[in-house]
């Protein structure tokens, strides 16, 4: 889940093999960006709700989920997950998350494997 925009995230997701993601959508009218977004905004509440819905859909108990985030809008999702990680995050997120990793994703894998 990204607070970014589908128009950017979709290419990155495809490049690394991610098949499912949520991001904000930019509104286009007559082939030009309007400066507005369309659809539901991917905000703090949305991220937690989407994590819970995906876990339920895939029949994964919440205690077996993992959430990574770097901003305050990720905190609800981080706290809802079985393993919540502040990843290269702002100080407030690092203070409030159960785990914090700075640097490599390998640090996150160490937490998951423990």
C-alpha cells in the first residue's frame, strides 16, 4: 500500500514482480492531469483496513501478517500486523513501531525469521 500514485507505483510493482498493490489514482480529464485524485484515498485508516481485508481474504491470521512503513500514516497498519516494522522510517515511527530497521531489507528478514 502506498500513499503514492498508481501511475508511478504500477510500473515499479511490475518491475519487481508485485502483483497486488493499492495506491492513490490521479484524475485525468481530456488527456491531462486535473490535480485531483479519484477513488478512495490510501491514508492511515485505509492501510490498516486493507491489511485486515487481505489477511481475511487469504485466510491468514493477523498475527501472521507483516507490515512495513516509514511514515506516521503507516502506524495503524504497523500496529495491526503480527510483525510491524518501521523501515528506514521517520523518528516518530521508529519510536512507536514494535520493530525498527534502518538500512537493508535483510534486517527485516532477520526479524521475521526470529
